[in-house]
């Protein structure tokens, strides 16, 4: 059995991967770590886990954290994983980090990201950046040789998967891309915040981080690599009064292709990507279709009157945008089927 440690177990990302690992046939949870809720059972913090995960959450300096684990999930903010990853790797673990610490393959690229969002531009473990891979399995080969993966940001997943086939085929103007993205309130995390207090969120919506969202850098990086050209996007993040889910409306100027050509191209590009679902504009789609799942639903359409590609991308921000994608990466890093522990539908209604 694969023995797992979850750092940041008390947050949404931590409980999300806990829920998934409890159902995984090849994994056992060995250690739950958090700065908050230390000394409490996981099932006291999250009562729905009672009888399923009654392990006690320990602090980062607890001796239990120093034991050997096969995989360590860092469900932590920027700056945490980069300071702890070397020790985990030296102890024989594979590392999957949820933050931006290992999404970039060089210190220079990381510095660009850090400067963009106002962080210290010096990476604390720059030597590891040559080992890391951007953890989107639909674009990158991840296998048992991989020791460390930077799990993508949730908005980035929805945008990259929605635009990758078009960029790869060179059918759109890479400077014309608009990403109009809406997320549920859970995207802000578990920590209480006045801006996300119920009276401020109910029956309300707003755009935020218009000066620069942290996921823009990785979207432009990944699409640029795929198209062998610089990509610049106009990105607008908005929060809407739902719990979980992302809907990204993606637009770009086409080179004259028709809808049936584009749909066929998207299906061909994703023919081996089990978690990508392609449909045309006549097929109803919503975040309810992917809620609680690792699937990405892509509605592919062409506004022929304006010669514009239109993609509507739906994901669950806490699954394909976080814990589900992390488990998909873990499966590949241990030579397992990528869908193990993930191939289930959502709930209806």
C-alpha cells in the first residue's frame, strides 16, 4: 500500500484529498498535518468523516511527521512546499504541491510568477525546479520516474484545457484570447474572510484581482509552450454565489474554421484524455454536470458571424481544479491507472 501524508489537512484541499484517498484501493493515510486543529481528530473537524477517518491531526514538528511516507501532499499556501520538499524527497517520498512553488521549471520563470503576485522572487529550493513538472496530465507525461509535481491552479486548469487544442493546432490568434471566469466561494479557501461572509456573498457577484491574477502566468506559460509562441490573455476572475465549481467562457479570433472542424479537432486532441468531455453548443452543460468529479466539460462552439472561437469550460474547482487532479497525478507517479479512485459520476440533483 502507498502510505500518504497530507500537509494542510484542515483546509478544503486537505479534506478533499482525504476523502479521495479513503476510497482509493492502493493508498492508506499515515499522517495528517496542520497548523490549525492540532490534537483534534480529523472527524471532529469534519464530522462527515466520522468512522472513516478518526486520525488525530498533528503539528508540523510532531515526530510522526518525520517517518517515511511514499507520497506527501502539500495542500498549503505559496512558500511552504519549497521549504519542506527537499527533506521529504530525501526521506524517499514523492511530492505533490498545490501552490505555485513547483509549477515553473526554472528560477527565472518562478521569479516572474512571484513578482507578478508580489511574493519574494527568490525560490528557496531552486535546484528542484529542474525536476518538477506542471501537473496537468492531459498535457504532460507524468510517470513513475517523477518525484515532484506542481499541481495547477484551478482557473488555470479550466482555461488551459479549454484552449489547448486550438493553440496546438494554430487555429487562433494567440494575442486575442479572453478568459472570462466565474468561481464558487470555496475557491477562497476555508479561512474566514469578511469579503466572503455569507451576507456579502448571498445574491451577489463581483470581479476581483483585475490588476493581475496569480493563474495568468501559468496559463500563458503552458499555452505558449504548446503553441511555440508567446501567448497573452485578458483574464477576468469573478466570484458568484455558489459553493463549488468554475465556469470559464473562453474566446479567441479564429483563422476561418467552422464549428464542425473545431469540434472534431477537440475530440481528436482529447481522444486519450478520459476526464475531458466534449460537446457541441446544442448539448446542455453546467457546473452541476461535474460537481464532485474530476471531469472537465468543454462546450465547443464557433461564432461564425464574428469568426470567433467560443469554449465554455466547466470543472469542480476542488476536484479537477485541486484534489482530484492531485490524485490523478499521484496515480501516474506510482504507475497506476490515472483514473483509479476517480472514475465516478457526480450527484444529481
